[in-house]
C-alpha cells in the first residue's frame, strides 16, 4: 500500500473520488470518475451488503441512513464504498482490526447504546480492580433504586 501514500490517492485510483470538471467558476460535473472498472463495482456491492446488515454491525447502516437523507441513495452507497476502502487502507497500513472510533457519535439505537455503556462500565471496574484501586466487591453495576 506504500505506492499510494494515502487513502485519498487509493480512493482516486479506485474511481471513488469525484471527478473535477470545472472551468473558471462553473462546476460541470460532480460524478465519480471512470477509473477502477474492476474494483469499484466490487466495493459498491460490498457497500450494499454492509448497508443491509442490521444486527451484528450497524455502523455502516447508520452512516448510510444519515447520508441518504441528504444526498440520495446512490451517492450514499458510493460514500459507504469509499469509507470501506479507507478503512481497508488503514487496516493494511497499521495492522489493526476494524474499530470505528465514531460509533458512539452516530445515532445508535437505545438498546445498543445501553449495552455498550454496560460493557464499558464492566471493563472499567475490571481495570480498577486489577490496578488495586478498589476492593473486588465494592462496586455494583446494578441501577440505584429511587
């Protein structure tokens, strides 16, 4: 991946970047470029599948819903394909697994938000106990009764 240098260049090579066609102050086209005749359809198909997944990974579906309201269905799918390619580039560059950092910032369903909050609290309690800052049974994750 070093020949691309950045994810923007990879997206441009794959044909997922908007083509720049302007003269003076007039923009003539904002369509995506015609490059990437083999990779672009595969990424768009992967984006469609990522948008349809609802239970295990709602990240791309939530992003799609936000984009679809503003830009339309087809442009939102192309934007999701670009996000997927950018994530792939980052994973290959750093060797890390996929972990979206802005998942908490999206409009998450209430049950998923509560589930993530409880799991984060449990991890924090385990960390505090392992560091010896609190006794093992001193913190309860049960809701307080009013």
